[in-house]
């Protein structure tokens, strides 16, 4: 993936001594890499959203209809908030080392202060904050570069940007990125959920609705 200044400029730290607020480091255009302040900003934006959707009441969660396949011919029902929570946790699990993941769980998921984390893990303050910066930077990069559906930008994730999976795989094969985490597509998640590849249906839809209503009618008559 190629990072551009138009993408990094808005979220870079203006006081950053590495990129001076531009968000990119490196000489030639093709070799430019995102500054750590940009990666940390991406992580914090995604973490804030994770905190919001995981603490809100479950009735606030919306059900969406998403197209799958190369032509988007099949549609499946999805719950974006719950998918986001699962994806965010999966990125942490796959990206971080075991010791980093312990700090991630204690500090970011359970809300432990630095003092509590240091006591529990037997590390000093400096080691803890270095690890937190490293977690934010590593996860920030993966959250943006992940294929085919990156968690950042959030509006693209939640508005359901459609991407041909074959095109995404072709792009990854021509320019492989070692640190990119590939998440299963929506269709693969549906088939692995034990419904034999059948897309999820809306509750009480079509003939199922009729059969349920007939069953209810019969049991009411029997009760009477
Ligand atoms: Zn910077």
C-alpha cells in the first residue's frame, strides 16, 4: 500500500519532531513510510470507536444488508458493530507478541492504569510506556493496511465499501506485504458459521414467515 500525504496530513501530530506535522518520513516518494505519530493516531481513532461500540447498549446495534461476491449478487445480513469488535480483537491477537498482548488486554481492554499493569506484570514504567507505543504503532499500521477490508478509515468500514476479493488477492500477490493481516471475507465467515454456505436470512422472511405463522395459528387453535 502506498501512503500519501493527503491521507496523513490531517491526523499527523503538528509538534512531531520526526515528520514536522506532514505524517510521512523518507526520501523518495515511493519509499515514504508513515510516521509513528500517524500510526498511533490511527490506532487511537479505531480504539475510541471500539470503546464506543463495545460499551453501548446492544439494542443500539444496527443490522445491515451487505453485498458479497464479485458482482455483489448475493446479500447477507450483518451486524457491523459486532463485526468491528471481533475484527479489532482479532487484529490484536494476530499482530502482537504474547507479552505485548498481555499489556494490551490489561491496559486497553480492562482499563488498568500504568501502575497496576507494572505491578501485575513486574515491569518498570519506562518498559510499560515503550510497549504501549509499540502496540499502538504496530496495530495502527495493520488496521490501515489490512486486506481486503481495513478497519481504518472507519466511514469506509461502516458504510460497506465493496471490493472484489479476487482483485484484492491479485494486488497482494503482485506486491506482497509481510505484515498485512488478511481477514476472511463475509462469505467465508457465513460458510464457516455452520450453515453450509447458505447466506443469513432476515428473521421471519418469505416462506419461513408463512410456516411460522401457520404453526402459531395451529397451536392457538389446539389450545382453544
Ligand atoms: Zn510524525
